[in-house]
C-alpha cells in the first residue's frame, strides 16, 4: 500500500515521544557514568638537565627508571654537551630536526693567511633560509675581491677589519669595523676584506648568508676569473699589453697575505647608504635578567634580509 511507510514512521515517532515523556525525571542524567580523566594528569617531574658539560662524570642515557648504560664506545665530551639528547625529558615525543651545528665538526679550508669553515643545508638540513661561515684572517691577510648571488651579513668576533666595495652605481665604500660591529653586502655587490694589524693575531668574524644552500667554495673570486680568461682578452679589456698578466696566479687564491688596502675613491662618489653598522657603540636595552641590542633595516638600512638581536642572559635568567 502506498501510504504504509508513512504510517510506520508516524507510529515510531509517537512511540519514541511516549517513552520520553513517561521516563522518570532525571533518569537519563543519573544513568551517566561518573567523570574520569581522559588522559593522565601532567607530570610533576621538572625534567631538569641531568648534568652540565663542566661536570667530571661519564654521562649515561638513564632518566629515572628509564634507559640503560652504554656498553659500546662513547664520545663523552659530546654527550656532556647534549644532556637532553642522551637522556631526554620524559615529556619528549617524537623527533625534531637538528637545530644546531658546531663549527668544530665542519671541514676547515686552510689557506696561507687564514682559514674558513662553513655550515649549510648539507650538514644542517633544517636551516634552509641561512648558512654560516666562520672565518679567520691573520694581520694583513685578504679575503680577496669576490661576489656571490646571496646577501652577506657579518659580525666581528675579534680584531679589526677593513672592508671595501663598489656598488652597481659605481659608488665606492671603505670602512673599518671592530668587535661587535656589522657589515652587509647585497647580492652581487663585489667586496674585499682585510684584517688590520690592530691585533697582532689579526681578526675573526662570523658571516651569515640568506640562503641555506650557499657554499663558500662557490663564490666568484677575482683570481679565479683571471686564471680562466685568455690573457689577450684581459689585455684588451684593461687596455694594456699581454705581458702585464705574466705573473697572475694560475688558480684562485681565496685568502692571502697582502699590503694594506688603499682607500680608493670612485669618480661616481661614495655610496649613499653605508655597508657597515657600528653595533659595538650602540647602547644596550636593559631587561630583567639580561640585555638586548636589536639591529634591523630601520637603523641599518642596507641590511634588508637579515636582522640581529644580540642577547645577554644572566646566570639563572631565561630567554
């Protein structure tokens, strides 16, 4: 019969309604189970570091009742530096990409007059936006004129540096930077670096590049270019004789001892924006538990892709 399904639905609805109205008051609530936690309460364990790298111990991967001793070979100094990796807090869940890299594990490029070692995505895949180079120059040594497709930001660690550049407008720039000072070169701007003799040992500095794929071994250096261009082409380019290039290096020098950089000027004048920032002379902002200096493009105008926060944290304080 065509109307049968509709009648069944009406009867079922009436039955359900009758059951609901005839149930004793409070029956549905009273029959619910008592409340219980759906997950364990947060642990009261502070999960503090189990040791510091200064302690004279042999660290073991044990935290409370978890873990066991190491039976095989062990790198004790490395384990002392990484307590929360060897014996992680009980709150750890899963893995996180390596967020630090010691330059002590980087290959070091040794040169006459200094060295350079780097970190990029090859050794720290997580760092896709930045790469770093730690460089040392003896007094008077040059990091020869070079350029690259990434921007270069630098922080002077020790000693003093003379830097020189010429931008795309042909404008020149020359300055001396000291510990705590910065420099920045936009992509493609050629530059040369030289350690002064203010410190007998020379200088050391940290370079940061705004691309994790950057490699210091792939920069475009002047001596490398000269060694690959036919001498007759060089002679025509520089409007001189071929024998003027008889004593050019046969390969890239990269770092080498040199006489002091001349303070050359350009017919186009000096660069409108300075490529250095004297952060060492900048006052700190005092905070509860430390201090901070912040340098970004609002005060170091040419540095458009990299900013700095120099933070000091007092013992026991927290960032």
